[in-house]
């Protein structure tokens, strides 16, 4: 089952992270930890340096 991500990008000028909503939880995701972002239709898959994947 695919999960929907929601990005919160308010006042992004000086931020190094964004909060995403996945599995009904808010996760702080640091931009320098992202290795790949894939568009999957209505979803986004994010791969990180710590080998965690968020859909």
C-alpha cells in the first residue's frame, strides 16, 4: 500500500529540513540526507543516506 506524503515548505529560505507526513506520522527530513527523489504519479519516493525510504 502506498502512502501519501505532504510537504510543509513555509519560510524555506533558511531551512535545512522539511517535515513530511508518512504513515500518519510527521518526520523531519534533512535536505542534505536525501540521495534520490522519485516521482510516482500521485506519490513521491524519497531515498536517504541512512538507507531509509519514504513513500
